[in-house]
C-alpha cells in the first residue's frame, strides 16, 4: 500500500499545526471503511441449500404456570443423582470402615450400604416427584 501524502488543511499556515491536524486526519481516515478492490475475489455465496436433518422444534403446548409431565423412563438427571449418591455412599462406607470397625460392625455397614444402593433409584424418583409437586 502506498503511503498517503500528508493532508494540509486549509488555513494551516504553521507547519506544527498542519502536522497535528494531518495526524488527526490520518487517524480518522485510517478507520474509515475502504471500497473493495474490483480485482479481489468475490465473497462466497451459498447458492443451494445444504442437505440437513430437520430442525427440532418444540411441539408441546404448556399452559402458563403449569409444569410439563416428566417422561416415565429414567432421565439423565435421575441417573446423575443416583451415580452421585452411590459415590457418596461408598465414600461414607470407606470412612466408617477406616475407623477400625470390628468384623461384626463392618458386616452391618456393608449390609446397610447394599440395601441403600439397591433403593437409590426409588429414593431419587420419590424426591423428584415431591419436587415437581411444589
């Protein structure tokens, strides 16, 4: 790009004044949009539609203030809660057994943890149902 010749505004007799005004004008011109070169490549244009899957749209109509019905199958939230509770249950089991539990106490803890782990899906489902009713 060729350098622009410095702009000398009309009425600027002083060279210092001319230089300051020229720098300001150069700064303003620097940020002005320039016309595109006629020899440059044209912008690509989409001429035909790309084949895609249909866009998913919301089809359930819910009255204002009403909550939509939850799907009967176990959802992602329920599975995540069950996994987190199972991990927390195992951490507590390890903590209780690390305190130097006797063989009888360890057997009772293991039995309790096994029963709780088996009932976790029901516990989570009941808790989420109660939360929905609120």
